C-alpha cells in the first residue's frame, strides 16, 4: 500500500425525511443561493420541501443548470451570487448541479478569469461554503472535492478539484430518487460501477481492505442495479444504491492504491463532442479499455473475474475474456448500450476525439501513465 492522507469533511444526513434537518446545518444568518437543474425538483416537490425546511432564511434561487454544466451558464450564477452577497450555496439535484455549485463556490471570490480554474489548474484560495441535497445517486460528487465543467464554445469538458470544495453536508434521502427516469437510474449504476473500477482494476498493491470494499460495492451494484429497474418503487434497493454510489467516489476505496481514470478521460471527449450522457460514455469505453490494456491489468483482471464474477474455470485468458463480456452484458442488461455506433457515432468521429485528448494533454493516462494517444485510438476503434 502506498502512503496516503485520507480527508473527508462532508457530513452525511442519510435517510427518509432528512431534508427537515437542513436548517441545523446552515448558519442562521446565511444568505443562501439554492441551485437546481432543469426543473425536476420543482415537479417532484423537493424544492418546496427544501424551502419549507429553510423558512426564515434569506433565500435566492438559480435554476436551469443543464446536465454537463457549462461555464457559460454558471457564470450567470456567479454574477447573481456576487450581486446578492451570497455566503452559502445549496445544490439540490444530481451531479451536474452539485458540480456546477462547486464551481460557483470557487469562482465567486476568484481573482482573474474563473475558466483558468479548469484550463490552467489555477489554485483556488477560497470558496463559499455549500451543502447539497442529492436526487440522483451516480457521481459521488456529494461527498468529494471534484467537479467537471464544460465550456460549450470550445467543447472542453475539464475537471478541477480542491479540498475547499468538499460539500459541508449532503442530504441523502433515497425516496427522492424514486422519480428518476429508468435511464438515469441505469446511468447511476454504471457511473458508480466505473468509479470503483478506476480505483480497483489497476495492479495489485496489497491493499486488502480497499480491494474487498471495492468488490463489495461492485457486487452490490450487480445485485441491486437490475432490481431497481425491475422494482422501481423499492426504496430499500434505492437506499443501497445511493450509499454505494457515494462510497464509490468519496476517497475511501482510492486511498493508498494506484488509480487509472483513463476510461473517464476518453468518455469526457465523447460527451464534449457528441453530448452522450456521462455514464453511457463509460459503458462504451470500459469494455474496450479492458481489452486493450489486458496485459497491464492481467493480475487484477483475474482477481476481478474470480471475486466479482465467480469465474474460476478455464485458462487465465479465457477467464479475462469472460469477465470483460460479463461487464459489457451487465451494462447492456441495464439498457446502457456499449458501442459508439449505438449512439450514432461512426468511426469517422474518432480522429477528432483523439485530437481533443491530445489538446487536453491526455497523452499519458492510466495507472502507469503509459496510455498514449495510439492506445486511446485503439480503444475508441474497438468501441466503435
Ligand atoms: O435537470 P433536472 O430537471 O433536475 O433533471 C435531471 C437531469 O435531466 C434528472 N434528475 C435528477 N434527479 C432527478 C431527476 N429526474 C427525476 N427525478 C430526480 N430525482 O436527471 C438528469 C441528469 O442529471 P445530472 O445531474 O446531469 O446527472 P448525474 O448525476 O449523472 O451527473 C452527471 C455529471 O456529473 C459529472 C459528469 O461528468 C456529468 O457532468 N461527474 C462528476 C463527478 C464528480 N464530481 O466527482 C464524477 C463523475 O465521474 C462525473 O464525471
Ligand atoms: Zn463518472
């Protein structure tokens, strides 16, 4: 195991009805900007519930944050927050709203052009405190310090992270996820699955707890993902999925182990250019990624085959082939398609995706930093 510092300051308020506890989490004199997405929280009543819980606070609203939140749009909110002297943010929604809110929190007091936070990794010296009410279990953004923001004008989908943008708290009420369309439920399962894989399917590091935790999360997703699709009103299943998605990317299973993240980086370019949902891009890239890098990941692929898919028979190569096939079938069983062509993206689109990777400096990816542009091209080609 490598040396590590594990830090996570986010308080979790888990369970039905926990929105009622919001007022205790926010300073009484705060001027709060509530951020939300395209309107699902209005339709489902969650926004009203939040406002009722925060009666007496100075409340402002910024709605309409799109999936894959854009710099252009978020800057409007930054303006509003500066104008109204906002000193607390509350994100109500999925990963896009929470990521967008992290960016707003960092941009409000940023000196210079806030896009530099993403494009140049300009250091963040301060951020407005914020909390969140999660409505879509998937990204883990509710308990981590990362965010992904897109500049529409240039098709740049970039990541930033800072310990200053950990949410102060996250309300995780599984009953709030019952209104999700099936496609978003499936997306969440796939995203969480791939988050675990990025931190697990690398090379052995003698990190027994991290491995077993990771395998436990994968097994839970395999068991309860399909159940959530078949029994859309089953709250117990939603509760397990919600906590799994949070633990998949809150730093715990990634502490002290090598990490990959190449699948995400290749996926981001597909979203930036073609607007495909984040989780769908991961379902496209991962099976091909495993195939292209099977030598580098040989030992962990075998462990994954045995402990996650119970594959113990046959040659090592045959077990690895089966594990990759099971992974693909799992995504497809959730109706998340696994080929570029399923989304109307032809082979002719690959050179542009590859050149975007190059432009973004994604030329030495993976746990060994050996995944170059040629390897990325091979992954896209195999995924087509
Ligand atoms: O916008 P509204 O109207 O709210 O509708 C949303 C949106 O259309 C809807 N939705 C959310 N909760 C709902 C609901 N509909 C009905 N009932 C509910 N309870 O779902 C749609 C998708 O929402 P979005 O927030 O975009 O999805 P997700 O949570 O998957 O977030 C995706 C974004 O997170 C980034 C992705 O790149 C993408 O931009 N990620 C962030 C990460 C992080 N911060 O750690 C890691 C991830 O790897 C990922 O990259
Ligand atoms: Zn993801």
